């Protein structure tokens, strides 16, 4: 150890003591200020609530396997991103912002793989103008609501599509959203309306691209959005935490209730869902399949311009990995046999046909059949079969689908999702 000369020690020791006398109270005050700062307290509370939610999904009330729990934690992280952007960044009807929601990395509430969802906070007592160009889409639906379904808010109004909105030859449109009647396309609101939602639909994943939308409040807003006050930030963080917690709990409970009284591997009859769009008919099945089994679905195609079959993951009610696997097929992606029927095969193993829907190796899960813009909703039959016996049940005109075909199919899906969500 180096020994300092006595003279230097006499100089340094008082200096060090003096610094400590000054710094220690300062550090204590800084720590005290941090603990009392309302914005910090709100943030700490948000983090604590997310930690508790992670602990909650480790319980028996949620899917049980280690892989399921890992997906659950990832699900919370995704909802945190969505909830924070929705409740902290995009608030207030004076400066509405269309936010992309429920994409392939922020899924909740059974999203449709053929949709891009856009939404904005609005004030149902004010007037807004929605405009844009939808020439690159199959179709779209505009609706408004008093909240989200997981918040027990079921008042959905509008459901206006291309025909209702009178798009011109180039795909341009304009819609007034207000409580007071306007000439031309108009969506009537009431003071309780809080959310505007746009569902855009893609059927041809090779050619269709994102549309253009603009939302503005009618009447000049001369000021930009103001910096949030501590009280406002606290309220927004609390709202974000509420939204995440409610989403996780509601959809897990929703799926568990949907199992009660249901026969496995059997498609239900098509019908509407409370809190959903009146234009959409749903049917569904809960599957439980061994590695060598498949669930074969058969039906006459509906008289509709859109339908789809897609899988969902139990507990979280999120879609399968539709960017990298064939977990969904819509009417434009479906092969129809010469007898006029469509047939889908749900299985772990690739059966070598075009209409395969991949379970992603899951033994259990659910699959949903959607019909929109249709005149009818034919029922779908279902049957569990052995993969090795598939040819017995498929018509002879069902073409083979090679491994190369599958790679090209998945590559096209990945490119489409990249351009739809991530460019």
C-alpha cells in the first residue's frame, strides 16, 4: 500500500470530508425527489403492474406448458407496446392520429390475418373528415365504437365499405364523421363514441398494397398537441396498464368460455359476434389432433366476395405466425375442386396440397371461418382423418403441392407482410 506523506494527508482528508458533507445530502435529496415525482411514481406503478401480470399468467388459469408461458410473456410485451402507444401517445379528439394496431407483432382479440387495422381516439361530439385512396385494396370497413370489446364496450356503429363511401374511379373517397347530418357519405356519431376503426382487406397477397388514409378534425385547431402534465401522464400510464391487463384477462376468459359445451374438431354454425362487425359472420372449431392426424373441412363456397380460414392460439387469442407459415387461407388463396366444393386440411404435417393450414406443431388450438360481403353462409363439415388416408377423402382433381411450391407460397406471404407492416 502506498503511504502518502503526512502533509498531503492533512490536506486531502479535510477536502474529502467536505465533499462528502456536500454530496451525501444532495444524493439523498435526489433520491427523495425521485420517489416523490408523480411521473416517476406513475411509471413505477405501470412497471409493477406489468410485473404482477407476468406473475399472474404463470398460474393455472392460463395455458400451462413452458412454451405456452413463454408465449404469454411475449404476449404481454407486445400488448405493452400497443397499450403505451394507444393510451400515452395517441390521445384526445382534437389531434386525431390513425395508429396501426393489431399487426403481426401486436396481436390481440382474434385478429384477421388479411386485415390491417387502423384506429384513432375521437370525440363523438365533434366533426371529423376521413379521406384517402383505397385503389390498392380488396375492400375496407370503417366503423366507430364506444370502446374495445375487452372493456365490455359493445356499441359498434357504421360498418361502411367501398360501396357505402362512393369511391371514385381512381379509388379516392371522403367521409364525414359527426353527430350532425352531412351531405354525401356520413357516419353518425354520439357523444359516447370514442374510437374510429378502419379494417383494410387484402385477398391477393402478391399484388395488393397498403392504402392511404387521412383523418382530421373539421374546424381549425391552431395549436399543436401540448406537452403532457404530470397528472395527464399519470392518467395515460394508468389507462395503458388497464388496457394491457384487461386485454390479457378478457381474451383468456373469452376463449375458456367458448370451450364450454363445444364438441372438439367440429365446426360451429356461422353467426355474428357481439361487439364485432355486423357484416362479418363467424364459425369456429376447437381442434385436438395427434401428430399423424388431420382435420378435414369441406363446404360449398359462400356467395361472398371474401372469406377466410385461419388458426388462433389458445389463451392469448392471437393468430398463428402468418408471415412465415400457412396459418390462414382466404378465398383468393383457396383451391376449389371441380365438384364446386372447397376443402381445407388442418394438420401438423404438410399433406402436399395447396389448401393446407399449418398448426405450427400445436396439438390443440382453434380455427375460425369468416365470411364478409356475402349473400349466404354455408355450414362447414369437419372430420378427423389419418394423414396417410388423405387421398381417400380428396377428389382426384386435387393437385399436388410440392415442397418447392410451399417455399414459394411462404416467401410470397413473408414479402407481403413485410410490405404491409414493416416498410
